[in-house]
């Protein structure tokens, strides 16, 4: 790609900051105006990462605001609601106020999302201009982060060290074809035939069983070990160990042991030449390659032969090699691929950013540079859209999407 004058980067950075300012509520950032009017867990982690180099206080506030919705179990909910209308399913469906473990001062969903928050906290600490302010933030957030990681251990439905998601919404990749087989096994006569009918039915089952971790582990009909969710958990365990030793003065060993346990389970349970999601209720891998299968690349200790195989797959014509605007969210050759449907084909700034981090961790400089350049090309051409066509770069979904703007800021900051 030809060089761009520096003023282009400055203008793009100003535009990204304008999006985040417009989506700021005073305490947190909504993903997009109108369409997503509340606070989403994974989105806030990405926003905090994007602001880390620019505004330490606001980056920290983004996460602290999210933690006001944390449950007594340690669960960080995937949505914290700012008001009671304008979004479905909203507070009246989740009914968190009826659950003893839910917070009393906030209405939330009853599900969680990938636990990127400890890594976001470490990113703030690493890049803050005001180190003392960042240290105070980390110490304040530390009990919430410890509780979150303790909760995730309660979601080990398979008994092998991985957290199982109880709903596609918990993955952050809602419509991924990795969930097709587990969804197909649900009782169709009771929950309907459409994907989103089944999503709603699953959410109601979670609610009606009080969102209890024991129910999720033992009875809930959807239980999937997702390589991206667990790869992010492993990444955050590593971040917790660093924060423990560098900032908090705590023992890093429990988090190092947790990272090793997750790594071993990923390789034992989900690796078969690539990483696949495992449907625990059917006890089998879901045989479709998606962007989620690259999540374990975030682990700096993942064996070299595994990283080499994943890199070859990522650069092949199944993914980047056939996409002008990578990285497609599903293998292009798969029958489930759909270039326009959420998480079944489009490229996303969030997963591009995660893969650029994975490339940097493993010294894959050429891959990292390609991912950064491709991602900036997407937003220069299409704006801060929710996702993009992997072949022509056309933007899909809502405009002025916060994590697209925030992660663009981070990429420009390098």
C-alpha cells in the first residue's frame, strides 16, 4: 500500500476522537448512537484500550463504570443499561433486579462476554502518560478483576479448565457459524426455528434458572468451549500476573497457573490442526473454521508449531489470501460463509486488532504490519463502521461505531 502523508493520520485520529466524544455519556461510551444505547462489556474494554495513550482518566473510567454492574458472583455482565427503554431485549426481559446476586444500583443483562478487561487495564498502565494516575486506577479496579476471574472458573462446564459460554451473545461474535450446530440441537418445537428465536429462548432459560453458574455448567442446553473467549481469558490471566507484580504487590503465581491450565486445555480439547469450538452437550468439535479459532494466538507461550500452523491458515486463501480487506470472520471456502452477515464473513476492526496483537507477541512483524495497514485502509475508505465486506471494503452495520474508532486510535498511536 502506498504511503500516506502524516496529516492523513492526524485527521483520522481527530475523526476517531470525535466519534468517541459523541458516544460518551459522561460515565461510559455507548457502542453506537441509537442502535446500541447502553454499555457493552467487550466494547468498553476496546474503548479503554483505544483511549489508553490519549486519556488515562477516561480510559480508566470506562472500565470502572462497567464494574458498577458487576454481580456479587464476580460476573461482569455483557450489558449495563442506562435506561429502561429503547433496546430489546432490555431490562424487562433480563429482570436482573429480581436476582439476589445482581447489583442493586444498576440494571444489567444476566450473561457475560470475553474477559478482555484485565488486559485493557494492563494496556492503560503500560501506555499511560500519568503513571501514578494509572496505578491508582489499577488498584481500584483490582478487586473487580480478581472477582471476574474467580467467576470464570465457575463456568468450567467441561471440567477441563476452559470457560464455557452459555449463549452466542457471550462470545462477542453473535452470528458466527460456530454456533450453528449447538443451536440446531435445541428443542425446535419449544424455541422456534430461526436463529434469533433460539437466542431469545436461551436467554429466557438463563433468566428462569436465576443465571446460576451450577445451571450453566450442568443443565443449560447450550454450552460451548470457544477458543476466542478462552484465548482472551488466557491473555488476561497473563495481564493479571503482570499487574500483580508490577502494580498491586500481589502474588502473580495463581494467574500464571491459570494461564498454563487454559493453554493446556485449549491444546487438549480444541486443537485439531486448527482451533475449533467444542459443543459440550454433543461432546464434539464444530467443524467450521472461523476467526474465533485464532484467539489462542494471543498466548505468548503457545507452542511454535501451533503458531506456525495458524499463521499459515490465516495467510492462506481460506482467510487473508483471498480477501482484499481482511480478515474475514469465517473461512471463505466454507458453505456457511456470507460476506454480508454479521460474523459469518465480514471483517471487523476488533478481531483485526487482536490478531495484530497476536502477531506482535510472536514476532511476526510482516503479518502485524499487514494487519495494521489493512485495518487503517478499511476505516479510511469506509469510515468507523461496525464491520466491512472482506472483498470490496464496503461498510456494514451501524456508523460511528465506538470500538472501530477507539482501536483506530491505538493503531495510529503506534
